[in-house]
C-alpha cells in the first residue's frame, strides 16, 4: 500500500469477536457482557507501515541488541520526532535534546524528581489523567489544582484563581494539551497566558502533547515550547505515537528539553540509564508511524470525526440532560451526568444498568463522580450499541 | 513442537547471509568483512515458545494496553520468576518483592541512587561489564575495585585486599555471578565469604545473576539471596531471560528484593513509575522462555558446551600464548593476549590484522588493553573461521 492510498474504515476496523479474543485491558477488564469504552486505545488495526516495521524484526527473529543509529537506538527516534515537530508546527528542537522513554508517566515522574523537592507544589489541570495526579502524590509533592471550567461551548481555565493558591514552593506546571479528558486544544492566547504565569513564578512546564495527532478540523496544535525561546528554556515536551497510532503496549515515548541546559539539569538528578532502554520494536513502530503513517491517520481521523459528531447528535437528541462539549482533539468525551439524577457514581450506574465500561470520573477529579469519560474510537455498530444501552438505562432511571 | 522434543543445532542455527541481513548491533557495527564475536547475543533463532508468544500479539495487532494480571502486567512475570527460583535453586522470594525493569543496567543505576549518596563507594568486580562501571561513575559514586585474580585453573577474588581499600562510606557491592567476562560461577564458600564481608561493612549487595541459565556441566548456580535470611535482607537480585534466551532487544528484566523493607526503602527514593512500564511483547516472551523454553535451552547449552571445548582445544593447540580459563557459565571467553607481544590494544590488533570484532578488554578493566572478550555463541563454521583468522594473524605477528 502506498502512502497516498486513501484509507477507509474497512481498512482498519476490527469486528467484535476479534476484539473480544484479544488479551487487551480494554476488552478483558470487564465481564464479557460489558461493552468497554474506557481506556484510551482504539479498536483499530495499526497503520500498514507500523505493522511492516514490526514484522521485519519478528520474522527475522532479530531480537538481539539492535543497530539503529549505531549503539544509540534512540537517536533515529529523536531525529524523526524533531523533523516532525519542525514540519507540522514550525517548532525547532535539536534531536540531541530529545530522549527516549517507555511512557509519558515515566517522564512526568522523572521530571518531578529532577525539578522539585518533596513538599514542593506541582500544578496540574483537573480533571486530568489519573497517573499524573498519582505521580505528584507518590513523589511527596503537593498537588495544586488548576480547574478546567465550562465556558460558552467549551472549557477553559482560570489563572487568577490559581494565583491565589500557589506559593513560592510551587515549582512545576503540568500542562496537558490537547487536554485529557476535556479534549481542549488550547489557543495561542491561552498558552501565552500560561507562559506569562510560568515566567512570573519561575515554573518548569511539563507539556503533555500526546494527543496532538488527534486533532479535528478547525482545531490547531501549538507546542508550548514553540511560543518563544524563553518558553522553550523552561519546558519539557512529552509525546509519543502510542495514542495517535494506537500502540500503547509497545512502550515508546519521547521527552524534548527546550534547552541543553534544561536537559543537563534533568540528568544531574536523573541519570539517563535509570530510565532504562526502549525496546527496538517500539522504536521501529514509532518511526514508521511518524514517517509513513499519515494516510492511515487521515483515514482514522475522518472516521473519528464522524463518530464524534454521531455521538454528540445522538446524546443531544436522546439524552439532553448529559452535558458535554465537542472535543477539539482526542477520541474522548467528558460527560457530565449530574442532571441524570443518578444515585452513586455515574460509572457504577452505567456498569450496572447498561453493562457499559466507561472511565470513572472520580479518577480524573475528586468531585467527578457524576462524570464519566467515554472513548468513542470504535466502529459505528459498536458505538450504536453503546449509545443505545446508555440512553435506555438513563431514561429508565429518569422515569 | 512439544516441550520434550530434543533440540539440535540445526533447529536454531542461522546461516551467515541471514545474520548479515539483520539490523543487529552484532552484525552491523563493524564493516561487512569483519566477523563479529563481541556483544553478548547469540547467532541463534529463539525458542519456538518465545516466537509463538510474540506472534500471538503481532498477528492480532494487539498493541493496546495489555491485560496480564489485571492492570499490573508485571505481576505474572514476577510470579513466574519466583516460581523458577524456587524450582531451580530452592530460593523463595515472594512475587510481591519482584519488580519489572527494562534492563539490568537500569536496576543497578536505580539501586545505586536508592542505597547510596554521591561520593559513596560502590565495590565492583573488575574486569566487569562496562555499563556497571559507568553507572558508578555517572551517578557520582566512587568505584572500589574488587580484582578478579587468576588462580590455579580458574579465577577468584581477594577480600583481604578489598578490606584494605574500602572505608566507612562504601555502601554497595555489585556482585556478578556467574561473572562476566571471566565466566566464573562462584562456590558457596566464596559467596559466604562475600556475605561475611558485606555484613561486617553493612553493604547492600546488588547481585547480577543474568548468566545463571548458561551453566555448563559440573557448575552450579547459587543465588546470593538464598544463602540466608540475613543475606536476602541486604540483597537485590537482578535477572532477565535476555541472555539465556537471546532476546536482549525486547527489554525485559526483573529485580527481586530480599525483603519487603528493602523494596520499600528502594521505592522511597525511586518511585515505581520513574522506571517506566515494560512492553508486553518483552513480558510475554520472557514468561514463555521461563516456562516453556527449557528444551530449547538444553539444546543450546549442549551446542555451547561443544563450542567452548572446541575453542579451548584449538587455542591451546594453535596459540598456547593466549591464556584463559574455561568458563563455568556464559558463552564468553576472557582472553589474555599479553604474551602474543602485540603492539597497541589486542582488540585493535585483531580488528586490523584478522578482521575480527572482539570486545575490547580495556572496556572491562583499565589495565585490560591486552585482553579481549570473545563471544563463541555461533555456528561451528563461523567459529572455525574466527579461530583460523585469529591464529593466522597472531602467528604472523609472532614471527
């Protein structure tokens, strides 16, 4: 298949029986009668180029120490990431300032250790990806929440409120952009406000940009480090092909340091080899995704866009009490089910009464028990079954 | 193929053209006319059960978040490791005290950070695996060498000499058993002497036992932590299937903490998620190796044993000036080429005059420039070509 071949859903959709046969967390965590719509991977085959890169190693049983960039297999990965950032966003970062990681959570943890001390404050948008919140707490740092608030048709955040709660021991701001679970891709004005704030309080910014590949028409991704040289000097950008190209099990991510000085400061506290080496199947798959995967990604995004609109229309028509905003990016919806009048948590309600497995809102926000996060990266028949069960259970409860 | 099928060399040997087509460090690092005998992987196909475990994921493109032991994929790995230790060595370690790593060097680095401070001393046998020596230096610790000395027909070490050079800031002893590059599998008496020494100086012992699967007839592996409860309480055992089962690129290893208190002390300094998650292809392959790979390993060991004896006989007959001892374990030979009268390093001599790629002795020991480490895990035809080139070049130099 050439890179210019147009990808249709039938090229990547997998039928339900094959999904159920997988040994995946998504399809095995809940009992077999539960339809899963939680953990962030997609019910799709990977890009042909990704599979070809994996098969090259597997068919040759070439599992020895790899030669990729001499004895530094992460270097080609760093180079491809840097080229991709320059091409897509006009952001220049030298490959020498990009390191390989197993996953973003490792990067967040390591950067928290490197750039703060126990008891220091770490700002994180809430709701947010639960492991980021855990990272702050298990390293003995103080979680300083930056609330995502519902605005006219979208979500925003309020830096004035944050100003009131931080103190001189606040060292780090974890930015998630596009944001999980709200799906916001922040505007330049919003990001510049964060930068002014970070400069005023001398904060290191850890910018999780893993969802940048999953952007819908009309939205734009702006790497935080691309705002200015001063922004780059205080920013560690974290990314991976695992979300956009659906390979989270392969464990390969990158951290890009805006300056060499920042990378050196990091390694003074966290030596490179404490992070472990990344397996070369993950590296090869990531390089293939980033260099040859665009046609597949375009096809997947067209399908996700259609599913996003389909879910939104259906919920607005059938369950107007569920409040949400259309995401700018991600295949995730942050659903406020407060007005459904559910007793207990929304997650438990849908699990019990609709046999649906959503992500529990309380894992993303202490006050999120009436929310769920819904993953709509599946086929239309499965999605319709999810919506049908959801509507039926919610209506029965409202009667 | 059943587990009881007898494995012959033709079941795992790969021809030279296929090896040269690999993108492996071993076969691509040197120019094409150089025969490689350096980096520690084997020129063999993997165990059928290992390949089947990998193919199960790859054919289903099941690259999402894995379900293996719920959302803790390392748990089945830890369980299998603990069961293997109990079965093979009568050593009991609870699976809850076993963590997953990408590689042993990560474990050594992390344990050095957890159990010592900058400036503290770390004892390591020399010659030793170069990344261990680097780990001590890049973390700002002081390397305290424990010399391996040639004894009657073997190698030993001298703890009295060590006693004279350590001080109260020496915190850690890195033990490599079986030892790389000398191939020694230490006796119970030797290990007990190390334990007495470690107790007297209150040292944490980091016991690299990655070569334990590659033991020759007559040799025995004794896990250091199995010596006594007191030994376990100060020991972190590091292991992996990557050496014995030839899958280093897949990046999966374990660290077993002798007590829960030791693990807790480790995690107080090195939070779990700083280490990153291990990819599930590596985990699956390791579990398959440890539970279904024995027939393959037996076949490989029979071949390695024959190659070990063949190299030894050939060198003793054709190049008696090269001094070495038969290894108890590993497919590595530590060759003292001092008496060959080579100018410059032994590595460079054989590279230039024999087009052979050995591991340079000076990477394992500051005074090792007249040594090379030879990897004999290949087919007899390739090994014969290596020996022929080696003998020819050395003899020409002696004339």
